[in-house]
């Protein structure tokens, strides 16, 4: 048998850790001297301790280790931990991809202060929407307020979501600055009555690569060029039509240089096609 100090040195664990494993019932000593309180462990307990260390190195919690040691739901616990690690790996790969891309941009002398890519989940939402063709961005200033007035005229109690989510879907599937096939959408709390040209529907959630563009709409093509290049360079493919979420604009900013628009492009990884 081994005194606790010897046992800790042999197995490269601290005495404090062994005390903790005893307290939680994971690895009590084989024998405790009643006179002096010395704790003793057997060589057979090394096998159990090594299994505990191995499980802890895999990231299992103490409670999960206890379940495995006691042969409770072993396969389920391993599968759950596997799923957690796979999710962490996917997230780490995304982070690494972003870092590598920005390093490459910096090495190439590109100024990244204008655009920063983020990947996020666009939420499922109920919207009222109207699909129309416009000759250019300048038409938005007249058309969009009219859409709101028309839908509220027959739905006076209609409430927008909080925070508000107003966006335009570009059905051309690419950046265009004229003759655009667009769909204006406003997220609302519930369905209402349709008009002849405006209808309610549910937009499903999707993962999107996003950049913020600050400034007038006539320079937003730069944001599209940046985001499309990033998608192509980072093993993603476009999985839906681009959106523009209008955060600040003519309705609350005096200068077009202060307008803020988020370009959102639905994506998925190429190996998931």
C-alpha cells in the first residue's frame, strides 16, 4: 500500500486533488489509519486513477467521471462529450479562418478598418414584405415609407419586433446598383391582414456572413465585393439571397456619411453541400 504522498507523486496528481476525489466519493483511500488519519492507496487503485485522469483530460466533469466509473450511461456520456468537442472544433475552425484571413489581408497591405466579417445566425421572423423592381437605391426613400403606410392603414395595431429588424432581400443574387429585383421586409410580432401587394410570411433562420457599411448607398458595392471575396477565400458558399439590414439612414441621420447598413449573405461550408 502507498501513503497518500507517495501515491500522489507516483501518479503526478496533487494531494489536494486526491482529497477532493475522496470527498466526492470518486476515489476514497483503500484504508485510513484511525489513530493518525493517514490515508493509504493500493496499486489496483492506480488503474482507477488513470481512468479518472484520462476522462478529466477529455474534459469530462467530476459528475460525468463518477457516472462513467460507476458504469452509468457510459455511451451516452461519451457521445455527448464527442458532440460538444465537434461543436467546439467547428467554432475554432471558424475563428482560425477569420484570423488567417485578416493576417493575409494585413500582410497584403489591405486596410481592414472599413470592414470586419462576422458570422452570425439571422433569426426566424414574421415579416410583412413587398417584392418590387427598382431602378436604383434612390427609389427607396419614397417607396419604403409608402409600404409602411399601406400596411398600417389596415393593421393599425401592428407592432414591429424589438429590436427592429428592417431588411431588403436582393433576388438578383448578386450586387447590382440599378434595375434591382428586391423584396422589402419588416419584422413584426404577429401576422396581420395582407394588402393586394404586401403579404405576411415567415422568414426562416439562417447563418450569414455579415459586414457593416457606413456611408451612402452608392459606395455599398465595396462591402459586397469584400464579403463575396471573403466567402470565396474561406471555404464557404452562398446559400441564399443577400440582404441589407438598414440600421441608420435618412430617417434618423442628417448626413449620408452616417448611414449604417449591414450586408448579410447567407452561407454554408462547402463540405456541407
